[in-house]
C-alpha cells in the first residue's frame, strides 16, 4: 500500500501557484541600476516595432510624407512615455508599457477614406485635415475609458471575472496579433528568419549551456539579437544586395528605406494641438469608441498576463478600474498631441517580462524616460526607429507567445475534467478565431464588412468589435461562464472562482496592498476601495 501511495503522489499534478515562481525580480523588487537601465532600453527597443509600423500604415494614406511620419513617430513615443509613467505611478502600477494599438487602425482608416476629404488636392492639407478629425475622434473616444474606469463600471465587470473566463481573454491578447508576427518577418526572409532563430537560441538554448554569465543572455537576448541582425542588414544594404530588388522587398529589408533620419529635426518637443484645432464628427467618435472598448478588453487581458509574469497576485477589480481610467487619460493625451492612434497596453512588452524574468516597475519606468528622451532628439531616435520591421516582427513571434502561454497558465485554477469547463473554453476559443477570420475574409472579398448599411459609423462599430479576437473570445467566455449554472457550488469550484475571491476587495489580502498601493500616500486622493 505504501508503494501505491508513493506512486500516486509521484503522478499527482503540479500544485497551483497564486504567484508565478522563478521570477528573478518581482513587481516590488527592483534590479540594480546598471541592469535596470539596460532592461529599460530593451523595453524601449521592443515597443519600437509597433510605434513605427502604425504610422507607416496610416501617414501615407493621410497624405503625409517622410517628415510627417517622423513627427508622428516622435509624438507617439513622447505620449507613450508619459502614459507609461502615469500607469506605473497612478494606474494599476503594473510593469506595462502604454503604447500604440493596432485596434484603432480600422476606425482611423475609415476616417482617412471618408468622402469629406476626397476633394482636398494638396497632400499636406489633406494630412492636416485628416489628422484633426482623428484627434477629435480620439478625444471623444477617451471619455469611454475615463468614465468606465473612474466611475467604477469596469470594476463591476471585473468582479465577475473567473480564471476560466480569463483564459481566452489573455490567450488571445497574444495570439490575436499573429498577423504582426511571422507574416511580417517573412517579408524579408534573410532578416526575419535569422532574427527569429538567433533570438530563440540566445534566449532559450545558450543560458542553460553556460554556467557563468548566463544571466547576460537571459536578460539581454533582445539587445544581442537586434544588434547582430541590424548590423548584418545594414551590411547587405550598403553592399547593394537589394539594389535591383522589388520596391516591396527594399521597403522591408533596407535599413535606409524609412526616410526617418533625413526627415527628423535634431531637437523637437511635441506639443498639444501641433496640427491645429481638432474637428469633431459624431460618427467618427462612436466608431472610435468601439475601438476604445475593444482595446480596453485587450489591455485587460495584457494586464492580467503582466500581473502573472511579474509574480504578483490577481489585480483587484478596483485597481483594474483605476488603470482603465488612466488609460483613458492616455487616449485623451494622444488626441491632444496628435498621435493618429489610440493607446493601449503593449503586448510585446508584457511578453518581455516572461522572457527576462524581470517584472520590476523600475525597468519599465526607465523605458518611459528613454521614450521621452529619444522622442525629443529626432535624429538619434529616428536612427534607432529605422530598425527593419521584419526584425521587430521576429521578436514578436516569441514575445506574443509568452502572453498567450500566460493565459493558458490560468487553466491550473480550473477543473479540466468538467464538461462545462471544456465547453466554455473550447467554444470561446473557437469563436475567438472563427468570427474575426470571417470578418477579415468578407472585407477582403467585398471591400466592406458583413454589416453594410448606410450608417458608416454603425458598420465601423460592428467591424471593429468583431474583428478583435480577444474581444470576441472575451464576450463569449464571460457570458457563458456567468450564465451557465452560475449558482451551483460545484460549478463555482470548477471555474476557479475561489482562487481569486480573496483579491476582489483591495484590502482582503495584504499582497494586494503591497503590490498595488499608490506611492506617496496618494490612495486618499485615488481610493482603491
């Protein structure tokens, strides 16, 4: 009998961990300053891919050239630095970077293609008028997250979130961005594929094989990969390897294709309303509010992943609500400064927490200072921002994967032997992939979404919400998990409710106060209860 008992213990599943083990520096334990500075610069490098890609997609369609694109990138970096500090000091206090979001591209593109700008012949004039309209839409859309956050609406929603419902939200916060991973890396195979292989080797295979100095590769594999591949890409560029290539290949592979360095001033500080007074349109505002809602859901998933990867506990609903409110302030700043894009939690930077095993606020706060610094020194910032996009996309393949895996990690709190659990999980994951793919294919064939009415704003609202994998999966999982046998005691255990119940009030668990209390006794001004 003793042998049988020992065998059963040996085959027992791994115990549940409320905090992720193996993290070198958790939320409240900062690394030494030299290491923190390098980690901050690494966080800055990681967020550059999205920062450069979004203006690259939008500015040319708006009528802008290299100079306008350089100014927009500088503005995004400047506002991202401010928003990251606000989120770290006054928001959730998680180690997250608040940068640009792909979710806002669809309503922004709808504004760009609006008929009211079709008669403007001069490209720069068209760019300015379009930018002012986008600014007005962002300023109006910021009210959604500000009200939902500071008025406690988001707190009420999060209170009913269980680990089972959180799995699809967090998983698709990473997997939902697969189009910005390998598909972009493969546009220049000689850069993207070596970068992906080198990144995996340096971060995963080299550290276990080296007994000494292994922490260098554990912590700074992004810097090594970017430096090596960027140098090789520059050598290929100056040697004329792409001289006779197609324009698409040259755009993806050349290190001098962006035109950012020549178009950027040496010193320039972005300021509010630099493009002029914003213009407001009701339809644009509602379409942008839909994007604000979708990005809020995606950011919630990213923040849940960040709390896990920084070895903290589940974020109390009131703290989530506080963070959403300050994220709305970030969208307001983006509209005032003219970023042409709303802000949300950077998914790639959340993945970097798991890669480096450093979940400290200090590294993220230092990255915010790098953003502000390089956004004002135009030439130096543009030099770093000229990193080829396939290189950044290769990094995303790994970093997005960490976020998706963090979502799957919440299954440890659930009963996977329950058919109800399997239905909620499988149905939400399948629809999170299937519905956005349907909208994408329909739009590619017809030029518009499945809902095509005379009200363009309504069409945009439906397209934005149902084109977001994280939003679709979140709505399906949240609804099913909250309505199927909700009062049953066994169901309550199967969905993992009991594991997060202690964190639903800010002061129920001492760790919540340790991780999420505001500095300088500011809780009395921004209460978390």
